[in-house]
């Protein structure tokens, strides 16, 4: 061929991991164009000074802020309940540093591109970005949650205030929790992280925040009651307001956990009206939170155990079926091994996922996985890349456990197999015993002899260990090769060379091998003559039935039934030493007269009667089937 082609289509070439991650990032960030919108690479080039929201560095910055949000979520209720901690130097210094980082994030937000919901394109215009941020609720809330009100009051008045209003204003920092929610949403969609553990960590975080916040608010109610001794903690700890901060915090968290888990020991209970009202709302909230946690945990656990439950049910059904039908132990073990392997390899095959993918993507996956195996198999050497691509697209991958038959001797040939990994034995049955013939490994083929010759499978093929094969049906193989005569010739040539290299004991197990090879050689000789000399076509059509054997393989476009003829009565046995005890394999001619003439040439005597093995007389050739034995005398 004059034209040059790339060794593999571009779809099958490996891509760098960085390029793959970039593509995944663009998809996971939901920055998708609307239908009908044409987006080229130029749209992804943002203006100078604009930050892409999916930029890796900006994502790391957002993740760092989430760590600071966790501190704010803990410190804000804590500083409200315990004033001494809020006015202490350590907490105030840490709060100022955290607020400084969030102030810097407010400044960065004016330079972060956003997604236009109408066009689904990134907007990188500085004026539009600033206008959108200023006119939204986010800017005033971000500013309010960042301002250090306590420090501002101290700067203007020169003294530190312990008023409750500053503790309440500090609760505005809880606005930052939206960042945690966004982080969990992103992690749940990120395949690099376990969905189970991400959801579990989210549930634990929500529970801990609820316990901490409720405990702090409950302590705040006790600390602001007009009679501290008439409170839930004042009954247990006298003068609790002047005791250690951490003592009061431990009591608060203990009460919150006991109430959340609905244990209710009664050692810490509501005393005054305000505490009872707070307890009622908290317990109602606990009902919803508990239902949310139990529902999520149930879904996660059931989802992880569902596949195991289905596998156990399937195995129990197999055991009941085998017991009811009294199947032998060996066959039952094969059934169990196959079922267990099916569930173990379900994640590798992902048949349900592949079925939902377009055909081009499924074909690309098959090319990536099995192309080298098909190219290394003997039958497809020197064939075109186009044919190999077509063949792989129609092949199905399967796993087989050890000691399982892939092909049974004498079964009808429906598929042939190419071994991807593992090892199989080729066996034959003689006089009730099994005889080992050969061993097959990666890129070796099985079942192709029966498929190409269109005869019952001559061998049994059994796995020695866990094996993966790719299978192709007889029908699809024939359909692909019918219009490609040159490719068919190459495959037949490879097949004939393979047969010539078989061991003698294997060749002896293939019935009528020499006749089948003669048919194939005659077919290709005639085809070459027709291509080279048009006149040979007419002479070929006028030839006798024996001299123009019809195609005997699925590679050809026409088919003739093959029968075995004998020159004696079915009840008669040949004299000892006489040849042709197995008869002659021929292609069934068009008429009974032609069959008599062909038998006369084969056996040297003229016949006028045709009988089947059971003694019934043949009156019409239409009733005959493949490999029937005919007795002509």
C-alpha cells in the first residue's frame, strides 16, 4: 500500500496524567457550555489578573480556609458561652490572624471568574466580577463575619468590653460554614476519595458541631440566669461562673451528648423555664438529626453490603438447584466457582457501565485492552489494522475460574476464543478417559478449528488457573470476512500453516483433516484462477461436483452440506484390511444422480440405493444434514 498510516488511531494513544486530570477538573467543576454554544480553546484563556475558580492553587487556598472555618465554628459558640476566653489574649490573637486570612479572601474574590448561568461560560471581565460580588449578599456577610468588633471597640474606647453583644456578633463567623458544605460536595464527586468515608466524616462533623453548639448555648443560659444556683449546672457545681472554663465546658458537652443520644440519665436536667424551653427545641432538633444520621448510615452500609447479599443468595440458589437435581460434586463446584468469580470480577468488567457508553467509547476501551493480544494471535498475523479494529469491537471479554471447561468436545461450534491471560489445557476423550494433548497460554486460540471447518469441536478446552479470554461468535466472524476476500486468504493461509505445525496426535483427533484441507486448497486455487483469468470462471462452473468443492469455512460466502459416504450396506462390515472404513467426506451435490456418479468415482462401483445409518432410504437430498452418514450400494 502506498499510503502511510499511523500505527494506532489517536483515540488509542496514551495521554499524560496531567492532561487527563485537567479534563476531569473541567468536567467536575460544572463549567459546561449550553447546548448549541460553540466553545473553542480561546474561551479558556482568561484575562490577565483573573483567577479561574478551578485553578489548583486557588483550590488549595480554599481548602486552607476550610481549616480556619473549623476553628471559627468551634471558637464562636465557645467565646459566647465563656467570656473569660473571649477577652483573653490568646484567643483574641488567634481570632485576628484568622480574620486577616478571610479579609485577604474577600480581596481575592474580586479577581475570581464566575460561571454565567445563562450561557455556562466563564466571565472574566473585572467590572462584571466586582459588580456581581458587591450587589450580592455575600459581600456584606463576608465583611460582617470578618470584622474584629471587639478590637474596634477597644481602639475607639480604650478599654475591653465584656458585653454579650460582641459574643453574639462573633456568631456571624458561622457564615463561613458554607465553605465546608461546598468542600464536602466537591469531595463527594471526586473519585480520588472514598464516597463512604467522605459521607461518614461529614456525618461525624455535623454531629460534633451540634453537640458543641448546644452545650455552649446551654451553658450561656445558665451563666446569664438571674439566680445562678437555680440552673442545671448550678445545682451540681456551686459558683460555677468563677470555676475553671474547661470544667464548665466538660459539663456542657456531657449534657449535650447524653441528650443527643436520648440516654437522659437525669443527673443534669433543666431547672428553670428558659432551660426547659431550650431543651424542648434541642430534643426536637435531635429527632431530625438522628433520623438524618441513621438514614445516611443505613444507606452507606446497605450499599456496601448489597453486592455480598446478592452473591450469597445466588450461591444458595445454586446449592438448592444442585441438590434438587442431584448434580455431581465436580459440576456443582464449577458452578459455585463461576458464580464467585462473576462477583469478584464485576468491578473489572462493569458491564452495566459499558452498556450506557457510546459504541465509539466502548470500541476504544476494547482496542486499548485487547489489541496487542489479537495482533499476536497466529490467525490474524499480517491482516489489516481495519479488520483487527472491527474484530475487537465485536469481541466479548470473559473470566473463567480454574478447572472449568470453556469448550466441550463434539459441541456445535458457536464461538472461538483468544486467551488474554491464564492457562488452559487441550484434552480429548478416548475410551472413557481423558488424554492431555497440549497447553495454551496468552494470545493462543481455542475453538477456531471447529468454527473455520464448521465441524463439531474436536477438543475439550479446560482452564488450569484463573483465565481471561475474549470471545467472538461464528456469525460475526463470517459476516466481517465475507466482503474481504484478501483478508480471508491471509487468515486461511495462517490457519493452514498452524494445522501443519500441530502435533500428530492432535491432527489425528480432527476427523477428515486431509479432506478438509484439500477442500480449502481447491477453493483458493479456483479463486485465484478466477481473479487472474475470467475464462476460468466459466470452466469452473462446468466442472464436475467432485472437482469444484464448495467452501467449507465461514470465511466463504456460500455453503454446502458435507456428508460422509460409504460404499456398502449399513448392516455390512468391511472385510479386514479393507480401506475406507471411515468413508469419504464430500460436499453434497445438487441431485441424487450426481451423488450416484460421485460415489461411483469414489468406490469404483455403481449404486442405485441410498440408505441412512438407521436403514431409512433417502429419496430427497433436502432432508440431509451436516455430517450425515450415507450408504450407497
